[in-house]
């Protein structure tokens, strides 16, 4: 069947741009008006720009670095200080790069994306700068001590692309970028990784590895730790499978572990996180062994962590001499410290219904680590080991609010956990959110914006931990993979129904919100379970599952969803693809779609076409497209405050009226 709205996928077409401007104007006139919207926007902006926020830091040598945005620096500044000075209430920050000044001087809408600092000297950096927040970025070498970019004739510089770069030493880097026709995968990421030497043209860089066009990407990185130097090349065949190779001169030595495992090398150790059973070890286990022994053929791994029905490994990080494990126990976080070799562990104190995240470690210098703990009603606390460094303030009144965890029973009998934050004073406006994909876990985090804009105004907030995520390890993700994707949707629908059954809300007062893969979730809720909700907000969504793999980075997600060009895969994709399942005469609730023109990960055409189709059928649908912002749909705090206020105002007008 011909797609009548295919023209809305053309980002350069005047007709599509005019359509977007008209929809935006309608939304600004109907939603972004009135005293409440202005109050919401101002309150959220105050949180985002607050000087009382914890400036999260990264170690580079003996100094700590931070990228900071506020009202005076909407694009942000990259700065550094000593750890001792950072402990003070008002650190004396040394500003290295002012992105607002750079954008003004170069007449570019630069958005900070990432930085790679040269180890161990820490005096040079490769900085990724994005135009408008897109994933594609330019890469430029920066002289940290000189506080200036290195001239391209003397340093490393790449034009806009979805590049991957990493230092080998001061005069060499690994680079994957757009080298010309055939150098990118069908997903738009590097297919070729090369070694590039300072002072030579990019065209003379030496090829290290080439993947296949259908791969997701290839990349390489180097560890300069004295006595343990090594380079690793990674080929990502799809989102969850790939091969790793140790570079030995011009040779590549394959690391013989399962393709779906995660592998990490640190000093003399090799750690392997399993996503499927291997050598008698279960999925979700973490294994450890000496790298030299492994390369010699030894496969007698020690089980560092073994999952159980309630506990999974979220991720791990190394200090100089220890291994840190972040675990989830029924979605509450805890931290364990493991001694390699002996493989004994000790647990740090943690609170129920809270999260724990490792901010950074300094393995070049020490066993120090920075850890952030928080909860839905517990503002973040940053610790250096067990010592408190910084405490964030409360941004909303939590008196009378509480957090509870419940379990809903899904269609197949699976118990699905979810968190409820509110006053539990009877049915009321309730906002339910979820994700359910790519092994991403939704843990308890503090949100001043939700607190001020929703909870403090009498709303209830709910986070659903549906299958497809990583809350209970790889098996929880696999349970909603490809043809099993409807399990995630059944889980979310079960949580929605359970909230009503418990008297927390009513169908008319229940709203749902999600973005990206969570936007696909919202599209399915809209088209398959419309009677469960009073309103839906769908952010930067996938919606046309017939064409998603042809748009931007979509091909990289076929391991998650399936290949629409394969009739067997389309048979199950077509059953839930929201764009193909919009029908006339359905009880669809009011819905807001929000996206970004500069999103080069999930194409804005998904949301555009869905809105056009629903408008054609006469449904109550609202649309807003930010011209900047990339996949986050906001390039600075002002845009983020506006976007968040728009969603909350939409909910207050629909389910909270």
C-alpha cells in the first residue's frame, strides 16, 4: 500500500517544513498559554539552572572536570578544579572552554556531545561538537593547557559525521568516520576503523579493521596503562552481538567468548558478562580470569556474580585494584566491591527503593570512586567512597508523599514491578511512564521537574519496569525481544489496569508518557489499548515499523525488533506497528506527539506521519517539533523546560482537569 504521507519524511522539503510550522503554531496557541503553563516552565527552568545542583565530575589525572549549563551559560562551559577545592561550597572553577562564546564566534549552534582526554598526560582532548544536538558531530583536537583548539594542519579534526575516535598516544588516534562511499554501515555508523598519525592527511590513515555493510559499527580503543598496554577492536554485528580482537602489531587476536557477551579488560584481568549460558554458567553471570591464562587456553573462570530471581547485575566499573558491581535487587540499587584474584566481595550500605550509580573512577591513580545515590523523593548525594562530597537540595515539598512498589500480573502470569510516588489519598491524576527495550532499566531517580510540575500539584507518578528492560538481567530483556515484543505491551497494560484496581487512579485520570522506544510503547498503547488511558504523550517515537530500518539509525535496531523486509518478521511487526494500525472510529484518548527536526537517530517522520494520519481521521491530536535538540528534543535548558512544561500542561488539561 502506498504511504500517502511519505512526503513528511523529507527534512529539506518546503511542504513538510510548512506543515511543521502550522502544527507548532496550533500547539503554541492551545497548550503553551496561560498562567499555569508559564509557572510550570519557570519552575522547571529554575531546577535545571539551579546553582545548587551537584556538578558531576570526571577524573583526568589529579584534577576533576565538569561540563556545566545554567542561565548564564545555556550552551555550557567545560571546566576543572582540584578535588580538594571541589569539596568546598563554592569551588574555584578553571574554565577551559566556553561553548556559548565559541558558538557566537563561529556562528554555529554548537551543542556539547562528548570528550576524550589523552592519557596519561591529560593535556590534550578530542572534543565532539554537535550542530543543534544531533548525533553526528564534528571532532576537533583541543589543547587543554593552552585553552584553544589545535589548528587542523597540526592536529586532528573531522567534519560532521557519526565518528568514533580514541587516543593511542599523543601522535596517533584510532578513527572511524565517513571516509567516503562504502565506509559507513547501513545504520550510518563507521564500518572501517583506521590508525591516523598526526601531521598526515586522513586519506593516508592505515586501515586496522573493516566490518560488513550490514554491521552496526566497528570501533577501536587503546589502554595505555604502563605494563598492561593493549588495543581492542570491536565489531558490532548487531545491537547485541559482535566480536572483540586484541591488536598484536598488525595481527588481530580474536577473544573467544560468546558474541552476545560483554567483555572488559583491565590490567591483567578479563571480565565477561554473559547474556546467554556458556561453559555451564548462567545468563546474567559475570566471570573473571587472568587475561594471560585465557589467551593460553584456560577457561576455568571464576564466577564473580551469579544472578537470582530477584537480583541482577546492572553494570560494573574498575578502580586501580578493585571491581565495582552495581546490582539491582527488585529494581533497588546496591554497590558491591570485589577484590580480583580472591574474588571476594563486600557490600556497601544502600537504601530500599533507591538507585546507586558510579559517576567515575580513577584507575590510573588510585582506588577512589565517585558514587551517586538517590530516590524518587531522595535528592542525589555524591560520595567519594563512603564520604559525602555533595548533597543536592530538595526542589519540592515531599511531606505527605511516599514511595511504594507493587507488582502487576501480566497476561502470561509474569509479575511486573512498578513504583508509585504520591499521596495515596484516593483516585487522582496519575502519570505512568515506561520504556521496555534494549535492556535499559528504569530505576528510582530524583526529578525536580516531575516533583514541582506534577507531584507537588497533587499528581501521582508511576514508573513501570516492564519486560524488554534490564531490571532482571538479560532474560528480562529477551522475554520481549523481536516476536516476543507484545509481552512488553501486555506488561504496561497490566500495570495500567492494576493502578485502577488498587484505587490509585481511574481510567479517565490515567496518563501515559514515553520517549524513543518508549514512544513506540505509547503508540501501541494508543492503538491497541486506548480505553485504558485518559491521555498520552509520545516523545521522539518510532511508529512506522514498516520503514523504521530505512530511516537514519533504524537499521541498527533490527536485532531488537526484527526486519520488516522479511515476511516472517513483518507478520509480527505488522500486528502492533502503530502507524499501520491507526483505524477510524476508535476511542483514542487525546495525544501529544513531540519530536525534533535535528533528531538523526529516530526520524521525525515517524511522529509527523502518525499525526497527519490521525488528523485525517478526525482525532484529537497535538504536535510539537523542536527545530533543535537531537534525540533529546532539547538543545539547552530553556528548550528542555519548555518541552517538559508542554507535556505536563497537556496532562493537567486532559487527565487533571
